[in-house]
């Protein structure tokens, strides 16, 4: 039996006497076979050398390139993994300004305020497109280049991987002893019996086995490259989902008061504010709507968390594409899903249910008017606009009311009326009245929560030279001077503010993210390796068995599996007894080996 020292790439073991001897010649000076086999494991596209012609003026001093050569060189650079990683890093950096600087698509008011307060930076940011980062030319250029780079990287590697799946493992190299993991011994078993034992063991270990002339070639770990491809394809899908969601998304808010009068229908004109993507089409908005039946809120009454909500939900009735009413409950972080839209409950406040009569005693307005909270105790401000009122003589005279509402009222000597708790324990409405022209007939949009008291066409009611002001509780009526009318506080209800989000591509993004994790795990933990077995008759008629293993990485898994294969095959094809040695040539250790055996 011929013996060779055993290393097996730090993963093998030295067999006992009489067992197979294994070797790994990782530091052999001639490693051409191992390098060639390692290159064969890769599915990366192989660059063909350009034919030399003329002086070197190509990339890195290479051969002269024509237009086609330069195009091929640029394409190879763009589709390389190095450039794809650089573009991905640039895309991450480019998204930072979109998170820090206010964007026109989401908050045009903040953009306007930024321009007013930054006279130097504002114009610079505008020229650089930093107020609309995700639709800017430079961001789109990085995004498109990354798309092309990934597509150019994935397609050829996928095609080569398919070719490898359809093909057989490469035949055994001529010199197996140059592989990093190697073992050999001599046996009396027939070559076919050795190969049969190795074939059965390899197939049980899920190797793909291809027979050769007196040899076997086996390969395992194809899922490593499959995981790599899945990762890149999923990254491509994630980019598509991001682009899809950015271009077609919509995000708006709507304040809804209780009752049919405060219902909401998914129409662009119904939103209080609406931001959307560049390709958003209002005609494609889903058909649905809802009404607020009731809102429920309860608060912590004592301790350091006093005033913190303990109950916070809205009971609503909604309809979808079936046009049938459905009742449900919307809680914080538990949105209602309707026709691909998510409806979130974001905040709430109080609405004043009032009845306003004009100078003729006719009802000019009746219904809830929402007041906007200013602090955590829901001290709220609001205005009531009555554009259709007339005075006692029947002459049109618009009425306006500005009010401060405190759910739990206390009067501070310095700060005035304040609320000390958000619940309705002592609700009071402090109201003042105006008459004249509210400016609602000018055809210009105006804020429904703001009353332009500085207008020359709007005047405040006075009594005895003092502005008319009155604290009101539920059931009180404020009569206006000169028979101009009256306002009655009928009650206080709670409104709810909803955010309606349409974000296409969420399912694709989630699936792509999960696929990326699976693909990354496969590419990191699955090792691609090959094993060759050769069994040929020797000069003395006995069978020479050789086994070699090669892994794509420095992992010892190939050597470990080779060692296990050696144990199984050697058990079925044990080493042949050595030729008897003469006393003058017998080594001292032979006797110890026999004793050990």
C-alpha cells in the first residue's frame, strides 16, 4: 500500500495503520489543476481578451479599442459586481437628503417656509433638486444605472447557471494529488466495486455523480449559486417595488366629524391634504368611503402619566366596491384595509355642535364644527363661518365666530382660560363674534380654520364699546347685538383624523426582502464542492484508489466530506496487505503498526 501524509486542507485526519492514507498538497508549487477546477466552480461571466492591434490606448493601457470595443468595455464595467455595489452605495447616500430636507411632494408648506428662512441655501437646494430628490435627474440616473447593472449581471450568470445544472460535473483531473484534499491506498477489490461503493455513498449524500473511464466525478452545493442569484433577483425586485410605490403612491389626511354630514368618500377633492407620486392618476382612485359613528377615548386620571390615553378607537361604517355598508373599529396601528388602501387613525379632537340663526330668525347654519387642539390637554381653537346670514332688515351680512374650547376648564390669572385634562369634565367655549365680509365670495381658497380678523371688511361685535365675548357651556345661547342673530352651543362631539395611504408594491417589497434573506443565507452557508474518485488496476494487478476534494472557499467542508467518504469506501474496499519486507529493510515502526492494527 502506498502512503501519503494527510492534511486534507486542515480538515482531514491521519488514518490508523492498515487504513487509507490521505494527503492535501495545498502548498504545492504547481497548482494549475486546482486553479482551473476552482475557476470552473464559478458562474461569473468570463471576459475574453481583446485581440491586440496597434498601440495600447485602451483601458489600463490595453490594446486599441474601436467604438464597439469601448462599448463592450463600458458594458462589462457597468455590469460588474463592483460597480453594482458602488451604485447601491450611491443610491443610499442620495436618499439621505430626501429624509432630511422637506420634500415638495409630501410637505410643500415646509418647503415654502424653508425657502423664506434660508435665502442662500434655498436657491442652491432648488437648483440641485433637493426639494424633490426622488424625482430629480441625478437620483433617477443612479437608479436606472443600478437597474441596468443588476440586469446585466443577473442574466448571463443565470444562463450560465442553467447550463451548469444541465451539464455533468467535470471529469477527474489527471493528477488528483494536486488537489487540496487527497487520499489514496491500494486494495484487492475490483475497480468496479470501489466505484460502485463510492457512487452509492455520494448519491446518498445528495451529490450529482457522473461516471468516467475508471473514475467518478461528483458535485454538490449548487444552491450556493442559486442563493446568490436569488439575492440579486430579489434586490432587483425590491428596486422595482420602490419605484412602483414612489411613482403611483398617494397619502392624504381627512378630518371626519360624527354623523352623515361628516362622511368621507375617496375623491381627490375630499382630502384635507393629499400628496402623491409623479404617475398618480385621480381617475384610478379606488371606490370606497366611510362615516364616523362614534369616537372613544379615556385617559389616565392620576400619577405621572396623567392625561395619557388608555382607550383610543373609532367606530366607523364603511363601504367598498360592493357598495354595502360594513361596521368596524379602527385602532391606533391597526388600520382598516379597503380596496388596497390602508386607513390609519392618527388623532382626534372636539367639534362644537352649534346652531346659528340670522337676523330674520332663520337657521343659517347647524352642525358640528371641528376645533383643532393646541396641547396635550386638548385646549382647542376654531372658527365658525356663516356666509349665508342676513341682518334684521334682510340685507346679506356674513357672520364669523372665533372660539377657544377647554375640555376641563380653569382660569389662570395670567394665561387666561386653560384646560388641565383632555376629557370633558368641565367643557367651556369662549366665543367672540364678527360680521361683515368673510372673503369667501372672492373665489380664492382660504383656510377653514382661520378667520381673517385683520380684514377691513370684517368687524367685531361690541357691547358698550367693548368686544363681545362670552363663555358658553352646552345649552347656552349668545345673542348678537342689533338683532343680528344668535348662536347656540347644542353639544360637543369628538372628531377623528384619518390618514389614507395607497402604497402599491408593498407585497412585492416584502417578498423581495424575504427572498434576499433566504438567498443571502444560502450563498453564505452552502459550500460548493467537488469530489473525484479514481480506481484503476496497478502494475501489480491490485487496484489503486484515489480520492480528491475541492471546495470553492477555504472552508474545510470538502476535506471533511472526503474523509467520511474515505471511511465508507475503505470499509468496503480495505487496504491490501503490504508486501513482506526483508529483515534488513523493515522499518522499526512497522512492528508497532502491526501491533496497533
